[in-house]
């Protein structure tokens, strides 16, 4: 309802561009069972989890206003700050850098990854989008994410080297557990 209310109010404002903040999580990274699926600007918003579905619904709702509101979509990576305010990343680091029983556990083989982006990179990114002005297609999708990501195993290694001064051996736990 909130998104629809905003779009209804914007209808009469004659905006240059409405920028919808979506997420790369709107896309199913494991589509067809392929864990190495590359998500790009042409990837359909087909994420199966609740957060992904809400972002897909937002993108679909935006399409209903095509005649009245020029728009584009920015699919954001997981944003974090200097205070590590992205909860999943914080929990990984808090656990891995502790003396808890599970401090060396990584789910699966550690090959999965989440694209992270620092919040200070967002201002310049959005500014670039706004500078494009007329060069943007209606509801054009832009990905705000690094080109590559660190696997959870690589992130575990780097965090441990930085914090403890050495690598620690991870314990890989199968998905079933």
C-alpha cells in the first residue's frame, strides 16, 4: 500500500525520473539449480524468498504507472556501513571472529556469496544515473553491485587473517545439517 500511495502522489508531479530502489535479491541466484548464475540488468525479478518477492511486486507495480511516471530501477547489492549494519554480514563476522563453538563453521562448501557494497558508493552511483537524464529507457534496470563477489570461504579467510593474524581452518557443514 505504501508504494502505491507514493506512486499515486507522484502521478501529478511531472517528475523527471522516479528511481525505484530494488535489490539484486529480487532475482533468483539459484535459478535452474545453477549456483553460479550471473545476475545482470536483463535478469528477471524471480526471487522466491519473501524479500525478493516484495521487490518484484514493487517493480511490477511501477510498471502500472508507465504512462504517468518516467522511472528506472536500481537493484542494489547488500549495503553495509562502517558499523557493519547489514545484519547477515554482521552475524557472519561476529560468529567467525569469536571463541564460540561455531566460530569456524561455514554452511555448504563456502562457495556461495553475497554481493556487498558500502553505502558511500551509493551517492556517486545514483548521481551517475540522474546525470543520464534522457538516455534512460522507461523502467530500465541498473545493477548497483560489484562485478565480482567474495565467496563465504574467502570472506572467512580474510576476516580471520585481519583479526587473528592468521588463517583458521573452516568447518564445512552440509546443507542438510
